[in-house]
């Protein structure tokens, strides 16, 4: 009996640079003849697909079924037939459970369908199989070792792609629960991924949007230890400390940093000039206001004066913040000037109290009284 063992390498249809699955053809058997027809068909893609599907259905346990499925999957992905591609790559994984390229095909199919749950499933699965292959020992046979090396190199590329897939889809989704899920999956899979920092801001906001306040604050505290460039985290953590009456030094540090950050931070893409100016002004004012008020509570009067003066231009029109800042500025300047009867500081104290007295709120009445006392004591108008 004449036996032909032919190796057909069709790189154009392959899912791997060096194919993991190979084909052996015995033309004296029906399955071998069908394989030969598949390999020779180049003009009619539909006819070729029909023959490949016939082979998979008839000869599911044949040693060449993995190779055929690779070609099937490549064609289905190319034609955007994502449901069938997903089914086919799962068939391939049933044949070869350790094939990272098959899992990657499932991931590409899920991405094509915009199936977020599928992406969350197949990205980590692809990464796990890719890393398993990378960690496997090299074969002793020289030819096999070269094929193994090519597959390892490709597996590393697949692993890197899974990180990007989790990042890109997490960034794109508008569902806060999905944003949380994608970043959690990325951190679990690759704790040192280059993409994690780029998701931090949206992750923090998503936690707050889903009312996971404690988790959001804990996450922000962790990030701020190394990176103090997110204004939302700075203001949230400082505000949390103020409400809990803890960590005044951190309130001062984060408040000052927030003010400095917003004064120099460039406008993000996609944000209008008007919206950015409003946000920049509000955040800078809140930052210096937080630091100034905290300094006042520590009776550090010069520091109170310096920070609240910085806050004033940014909080004009915000009566709640502005009235308290003016009131504390009035008290600080009075306390600094009173021991030496410094009329210059008393004039400043009068000015701030007089301004505070024009704003309705809890400080208005006392500011009016303070202004009257200063005028009487120092003969100021």
C-alpha cells in the first residue's frame, strides 16, 4: 500500500506563525482524500469551508482535526462570523486544551461580538495558557525545539494582547460595574501591567458611582501614596479625612497638592474650555481652602492666611466656601496683629470680616460684630 505523508503548511490561513497543529494525509483513505481536496482548494472559499466542516463533523478524532479547525477559525474570524468562530475555537480547545491560540481566537470572537462577559472570560484564559506554554521545558529534539521557540514567542505576544484587551474594553465601556470588573480582572492577571495606571481614574469614579465608597477611598489612598496626579482622588480622600477628623497633615498635603495640580494641569482632550475652566477653578479653590481651614484648626495662623488667600480667587461665588474662608482670614489676621497692635494686619482683618458680613450664612452675624469691634478698637473705617 502506497502511503503519502504530506505536510501542508498554509501560512495565510494559519492562526500561528509556526502552526501548533499539523496535518498528515494518507490519500488512500476517505479522510486523507478530503484533506487533500481541502489543501488544494484555493478558488472557492465557501466550498473549502464546507469541506472543512464536513471533515470536522465526520472525523472529529482524526489526528489532523486540530489543523483543520485552525483553518476554519481563521476563515470565520475573517468573515466576521463570530458566533461560529467561538464555537469552533471551543471545539479546538476540546481537542487541545493547552492551545493558547485557540483561546485567543475565542477572545477575538468575543471582542467581535462586543461580548464583555466573553472578553472577561477569554482574556484571562488565553493569558493562563500562554504562560503555561512559556513555562514549559524546551524539547530536546532540535527541530521540535525550534517549533517550540516560535510558539513560545507567539504565546508571549498573546499574553501581552490579553492585557490590552482588558484595558481597552474597560476603558471603552460606559457601565461602571463593567469598568470595575475589567480593571479587577487585569490587576488579578497582571498586577504590574503598564495599562493599570491608565484605568485608575475611571476605576475610582466607577466605585463611587456604584456606592462602594469605602473601597473607593481605600483604593485612592493606595494610589496617592505613589501618584498624586488625580484631582478626584485628592479631594475625595482629603474630604474623607476632614469628615472623620483624622490625618490633618494629609489633608494639608493633599489640599495643597490639589491646588498646585489644578493651577498647572493642561486641559484633557474632549473637554470644552468652559467646562475645564470651571472644574479647574473649583478644584484649585477647594484644595487651598481645605489646607487653609486645617491650618486654622491647628492655630497656624500664617499658613492659614497664605492658603486661604490663594483660595479666594477660585471660590468667588461659592458662598459656603467663600464666607468661611473670609471669616477665618479675618480671625487669623486679627490674632496675628493683636499682640503688637499691628494696624496693617487689623486693616486686613476688618476687610475680610466686612466682606464676610455681606454673605448670608452662619458666619455673617459674627463677622458683622467682629468688624464693628475692630473699627472701634483701632479707629478704622
